[in-house]
C-alpha cells in the first residue's frame, strides 16, 4: 500500500508540474474552470482509475428516436426508508482518528432521481497512531440511511492504511422518494469509522465529527453538476476528473456563462475539448440513473464563439439495465452560427437504470473544436 501511495503522490506531483500545450485561443470567449479543492482534485485522479472497471458492463437496447406525446408509465412507489439510530461503542484515546480531506463524488444538495443507485466517495486520511486494516468499517451513525447497509468494509482483505496515508471511503446509496408536501427537502446520511474493537471515531480535534452525503430527491438530474460521477477517457485511456484546463490530451470545464457560436451567452454548460490530434476523442461515461416518468434528455450543442474552424462529431450513447451500449443521438456540427437543440423523449425507459455517455470527436483535425453542451440534464 505504501508503495502504491508513493507512486500516486509522485504521479500527482509530476502532473501538477507539467505545462500542457496551448490550444488555439478563442477570440471572444474565455473559459474558466470553477474552483476545485486541490486535495479533492488529487483524490479524484485516483478515483478515475479505481472506478474504470465499474463501467465495463454498461450498455443498452435500441432507441426509437421519434418522440411522441403519449402519457408515460407511472413509477411504482417505493417503501419509505426507516431511520434507525445505531449504537456507538465509546472510543478511548486517539489510537484512531481521521482527517476529512474532501468529497470526491456527489456534491451537497445535488438532485438525484428517486430509485437511482449512486456511490458517494469521501477522501480521508489516517491521522491517528494505529494502522487501519480490512477489519475497519464505515458505519452509519445517524440521519437518513438511504438504502445503505448499516456497516460497510472500509478496505478489501489484505489492504492496510498506515498513519499519515489516505483512503477512499465508499458507500452505495439509493435516492429515496421525495417527501409529500416537502418539495426540495434534503436527505442527509452521517457516517464514521469503526475499529477492530468496535470503537466508533470520526474527524476533528475530538475525533467525533461525522462525514456525510447530502442530496435532494426529484425528477431531474444535471450532468454538468456531476462531472466526476462519470469516467472520463480519450483515445489512449483514462483521464482524471477534474481534468487540467488546456490539456492537449483533452479536457472538460464547467462553465457558468459561455458565449456560443450564435453570439448568445448560454447558461451553465459542460464544455468538452477533445485531444489535439487527428480524430481525437473525449468521452464521459456517467453512472446510471433511474429515469423518471415523463423525462427528456435536454440540452443544446454548439461550437464556442470565435473560432470558425470548429468542426466536430458528437454522440450521446446509452445503456439500459446493464445492457449493450448504443447510440442515442448523433450530430456532425461545424461553425455555422446555429445551435442544435436537444430534446429526446425517454418515456420508454422510465423506471429503468440508464447510463449515458457524452462523446466528442474532432471529425478529422482538432483545430477550434471547443464544444458546448448547454445545461445537459434529465427532466420533464
């Protein structure tokens, strides 16, 4: 484990020290990434690789592209999640304590459709004096259980985390049904660690603070709010999330108000730039979500404003309940001053776990291919 972490730290420092090639500048648009916590960035780089095998089996069934206005099927109501407070065994001394480094996936108060299975990953560090092993576990200590077990192993058999080393704590949850009469209500689940003798500990000066997941349940999902819920890759393999701005290997940005080729200023957008090479490709493969009744996949796609050389191919792929991945929609777009609207009816997939992939290819040469997906989302 020590050797793996040492390699990770060396790679992280190496990446931070690289100065990537500069893309052809846009004449009337500056794309600025939203602020990212440095530690969360380093941790997210590790997660991209660790989560790669998770998406290997995602796929789909053929999509009927012609939208209709028929009434969508109704989701079967799910039982109410009961909250039961587990009992803590008091911890004595500070053999065990942790430092909370940051959230890797699922930002606070993000909207997730009910029934969606999702993973929350926290970055933590062993700041105590004792080595963690596979007998240590994550334990639910309060709030909403959100379909998770009361206790989840922290590490696999044979793994250890020595004092001063970092670990990724992962729990799988299920988004609950919204509470009647409380639209937009947040659900929050609190977690700590349990040691081999049953002592429960957290972070902070007294080792008593919990880390948590906090979501809202509703019939929408924003892809631009959840970029690190996707596995990112290019022609050569995996990319880190978040990526490095202006990386010639390809990158993405969350942009609050980009200017697009029609001259308008768009809303909150996902900007994707493929690798600077012939037929360079960047893709984001998102974790599956439960598609709500009456949902559409909505967005608009265009070149960024200012570079008339822009010419790309874009696709949205999908997979249903772990089936084969198929093409949902495809565009060949060049700089013509127009924006392509997207509104794909998903009614036939209501109540199913569907994974979506956003893919951009340079369609030949890479010059000027800065692609803006405006407010990509699932919703009514």
